[in-house]
């Protein structure tokens, strides 16, 4: 079972790896659901992939916002660059981007974001048919429905076990965009639900999720990945939380009171909730971050998460008449490269000390090569320009750190017309209406409508006067039998 950690910055990524994460997820570019996190520059992203892959840690890219046509080419190029550098999977919610990625990068594993609202086994079956390899199940799923979803669908299931909760199902909320013009589905949620309402009460602010007391049950459920939220949180938070869940997962046990206290000191909003998992959703799930919470977190911080470099050894051959050769290894990975051919020295031949000193300067790479770790075969009386020795070292370092792939040249250019050169101005839809009770079904009004809908489960009288039913937006596995029976009844009434 995978332990998946947030990496909102290079420092947090280092903290996640050092504390035992099996995989990390991060943002690269602006098209991710945490645009306000520090995220990664081009150079930092490449370094992050190398740092993680050298240590056997997978890296998932978040491209999980809704996108406009004008943004799709950029999103595709972001995914292409990530794929070149060796990304392990891409997390998405936009179906248009999904279609483009399947065409351009058919071998790239795709994970369905929780914003796709995956919450039952049937969703997994549909996503599998489309070509996804994993879906992130809704945080609101109970343990019973989680186990059913895992058992009855072919995809890997990823479940959130710790971190912030949105008051709306799977983060599908328009509150921030309505009151502040910043959409959560575009990665810019202003969290207005954290504000006080109704006489100063924080009635929409949920406590953070913590399933630290349910690790054995989660293991038994068969989920593929346990995910920790927190790309906006500090490296200290990442290290503390990942370390605790690493122990719990390895030892297949629930958290101790001391471990739960450590989780709270790292970050909490007046404590934690497991209400959705245990099927107990009530006002006790609400909570706000207090000044005491903030003070405790400040006192718990202060760790150093500078990137850790890897020490390697080298075997180098510089002989007359043959290309210079350098082999790097760390005992697990080994690469060899060839360089220029040495020539007879006219006056100042190469020395062992000088060659080793130049080869050991690994600069901005993630590698350390002490001179004593270089096994050098050097003919007497030969010469190579310093630039050639430096080039040999760079080639070896790049080959050791690289996991690049060559990709197809598929591209996407959006078209903002109907094919006849005329711009698309609007779209027309048939008129429709939904009614909540039979008393509101006026026969004269119905004559003006093409189609009417009543809620599924309405009385037969209402079903008989309408021609459509509106299904609930969320259907859990435990509800499907009842929904199926109600649909059969609606069909009998002429729906």
C-alpha cells in the first residue's frame, strides 16, 4: 500500500522523502488545484524527479483544474515536458485534457482527481473503460462504501487519510467564485467557508480529516494509496504527518494518544474528524483554527529540509588512441559514457591528481563524487583539454540522473469557430424545468415546456405528469439497489 505525500515546495518534497513517503504529488505550472502553493520551477521540477527516482519514490503531477480551450495547449505541453523527465502519473479532472493526453501521450498513466467526484465502484468501471489507471475516491465516502468501491472496480483506489476538508462534496464548490471571483475548481479557492456566519459561528468550516485511528481497517479495505493533503502547508507539517503514518502503516495499527497529539500539534482546526468514514456526520465535524492551535504549531516547527545528495563512485579510463570513458554507480544504478580521445602530450601531461580534482566537481547536480571514489586508469604522457574532461563529467552526471523519454509530436490548437470562419456566440438548449412537488405541475405551464423533471422517488402522481426524473448528484454503492428500484417504478409511470 502506497503512502502518498504532498509536496508544495522543494523543501516539502525533501521532507516527504526523508519521512518515508512512497510517492509525492506536486504542482508544476499554474494549472493545478493549488495555484497559491510555492510549486516548482522548471529546474526545480527536473531536480525533484531525479531526487525522488534515485530513492525509489514515485512522482505524480497535478494538472487537476478545469481548463479553457486557450489553456489546453499549455496543459498538454506541461504534461509532455513532465513525461520527458519521467513523471510517473498525471492527476486530472478536465475531460478535454484527458482526451488530448490519451492521444498525445497514450502510455502516460492518468489518475482521476477527487474533483471528478468518484465515489462508487461504477465510477471506477467507467473510468477504467476510458483508460484511467486510478481514481481518488471522494473524502465523503464511508468505510463500507469504500470497501465496496475497491472490491468491485478494476482501478486502483486512492483515499485521503489526513488534511483539510471542503464543506462541499469532492471540492465541487462555487462559493469562492461567487463571492470573490476566485474559483476552487481553478485552483484559487479563497476559503470563504472558513469565515464566521450566523452570529459569528463558523458553521461551514470543517475540522481537518484524520484517519490515524483507522489504519488497520483501511489496509483491510484494499485501497491502493493513502493520501495526505497539504500542499499549502509547511515542510515541518509534511515531515511530522508522513512520519507518523509511515509507522502506522508499517506496523498495521491505530495511532497512540501521543501520536494523535503530535498530529494535532502539526496542524489542526480545533481537533480532527473522521465523521464521513464512520458515517456520523453532525455539527461535531465543524471547527476553526484557534490561536492556541497556531501557537502549538509554531512551537513544533523549525526542522531543516535541505536536499540530500547521493554519493557515487566512478571508474574512469583515459588511454591513448581510445575514447575517454567514465562509469558512475551508486551500487544500484550504473551508467557509462564516452568522451574525446586523448592525444600525446607535448609538454604538460595529465596527472592523476588533476584529473580526479576536475571530475569530482559535480556542481549543481544531486551527486557527490569524492576524489578518493574515482578509480582512474591513466596512460602516461597523454593530454585532454580541461573542457573535454568537464564534458565527460557532465555527460556522466546527466546520464545518471536522467530518466527522459522521447515523445510523439502530437499538438493541439484550439479553434474558436464552427468550421466556417464564423465565431461561436452562444448555444441553444431546449426549455426544461424541474419541480419539487406534484402541486406545482400546472398542465397549462407544462404545455409550454419540452421536458419536465421531478426528483427521483417522487409520488406516482408527479411521475405520471412528468417525462423525466432528476437523480441525486451523488449515488453511493449502498444506495444503488434502492435507486434501481425507484428508476424501474419511474419507467412504469411513463418516464
